[in-house]
């Protein structure tokens, strides 16, 4: 038990020393410009996709479009979070008091990576759904329906947030 405590103290002191020795210099304009362009194009593209799919009632009701709408929403949030995260790094901040939440939400980049993982997992769900539709159409029409697709979406979001949130925030390097 004593060895584990010593190891934890050593890791904590190394993290503190690393933060003292190498302060974050922020994001330069040269780094920020391409990231902002990627985020802006992602935002515009996903807003257009959501507009087209949500404007038509028939498109909203199709089961196969539910996962695509979710994918577009996740990618839209990722684009926004990408711009916010990298713009925030170019601003000098003080993490006093409740501002520690800003550090946890923005500077450790965990939400951005959670959204990227949700996006990847949702793409796998779309792939499986499309495979079922093409390769096994009878089973697809029997087993794939809107409530089941919504349950899959909730599982994707919940599993990713629980898994990555539980693994990322305790080891994010954010000091109290």
C-alpha cells in the first residue's frame, strides 16, 4: 500500500514540475487559421446536411436517416468544439476559483476527443445498418426500427462519455 502512495506522489510531483518548467505558450495565428478553417467548413457542411434532412418530414421519419442525422449533429458539435478549443488556447487565462471547469472542459480537449469517438462509433453503426439493409433485407426490416436505432444512439453517447470521461478527467493533468 505504501508503494502505491509513493508512486502516486512521484507522478503528481513530476506533473507539477512539468507544468512549472514548460508553461503553455498558446496557439499562434499560423496554427489557429487552418484549424479554424476546418472547423468552419465542418460547421457549414453539417448545418446544410441537418437542414436538408430535417426540413423534409419524410426524410426525418426514415430509420436509415436517423443515424445520419446523429452523425451530422456530432460532427457539427465537433466542429464548434474544435474552434472553441484552439481559439481558447490563444487566450491568456487565469484558472482561479471556478475557472477550473474551463480548464477541464476546454483546455484538456477531452470533450473534443469524446465527440470524435462518438463520431467514429456512429460511423460503425451506420456501416452495420447499411450492411444489414443490403445483405440481409428481410432481417433488416424485421429487426431495425426507430426505437432500436435510438437505443443504439443513446448507448453510443452514454458508453463513450462514461468510458472516456472516466479515463480522461482523472488523468488530465488539471491541478487543484
